[in-house]
């Protein structure tokens, strides 16, 4: 059951996760601290914080918008239908899943009730900004070779509000937090395609974006780890 805010919760809650981010963090200490984050009001109606997850030594980070209903209940990112599509596209593009870290721009599920269902609500700019210290800290610890922004919320959180996925989709650009950064669609938008043919077409475009990233990784100095075979284990 989603938690209700305590009656004494101040209406003017903090507007940034920054005070909750520990100094000199590791992914483990970040995850533990994020579980207690009250940096904005979104924790109040969510089940739990859904922090990023990935393989040891991950060097390719996928950033989505926020956890969905399933992720909120299970506590893991990308475990719903959009996550399954992402997993299959990563495999089809030839990227090594063991080197992938999955996270979101916002770590709590924002939703509104519709009957018995919890319907996804897009986080607003203030909520994305409040949660940004977690994403910033994850990227600082991981120091990825490449970051894929899935959808407008993630792209604008990392590349600025001027970044339009419709205009710059599939382009690989450098940024302060990673040498290779790409914006593309969120897999949930592919699932919302109007019919099967549109869904197939959009999925193929998405896989092609990931293939372009793989080529960029292979071409980057020191960035061939994604293209090469993963070490055993
Ligand atoms: S959405 Fe982000 S900033 Fe807001 S409470 Fe959750 S973890 Fe903290």
C-alpha cells in the first residue's frame, strides 16, 4: 500500500535532494541514503525509493524518467513492460548488458488515482530538479563512457531544457558527465504506438539508435569495452 504522509508533514517540504546526498559516496551509500530522501513531496505517495541498478564496472548508463507502478512496488528500475522492451533492444543492438546501469531522473513514482489504478503523472521541472543531485551523484561515482537519455524528461534533466528529442534523437554528443551522450525515446512511448506496425517501426528505430551508440563506443578512445567481449564473471 502506498504510504500516506504523516499528518505533521510540513507543507513547505524541502525542494532538493542535496542535503540527503552523503559525502564521498559509493553506489551503496547513495542507495541507502536515497531510501530516506525527503527532498521533495514525491516520497509521500510512493511505496519506496527506486534507485539505479547495474553491473559492477558498468560504463553505459540508461536514464529514464521515473519508476512506474511495477517498479514502485518491486523497488527496482525498468522491471515493467518498458523495461522488458529496453532489455531486448539492448541485446539486439549488441550492447553488453553486464556493463549497463539503469536509473531514472526521478526516484519516486508520481501518480494519480483513476479508479483502482495508479496512473503515471509526468514529474514537473521542480521535481526533476529536486531529484537531480541523486542522478548527478550516480554519474559522478560511475563515470560512464556513455549515457543514454530515454525520453524528454531525462534528456532535459541532463542536457538542458533546449534539448528536443524530436530534433536531436540519436545524435551522440560529449558532455561534462560522460564523453558520449545520446538522447532517444523512452521505451514506454514505443509501447504506446497506435498499432503493431507502428510499434515495430519505432522499436527498430530505437534499436538503430542503440547500434549507433555502440559504434560510437567502439570508435571512442578507451571506449571499446562495450564493443568488446565482457570479461568472465
Ligand atoms: S523524488 Fe527524488 S528528491 Fe523527491 S523525495 Fe524522491 S528521491 Fe527525494
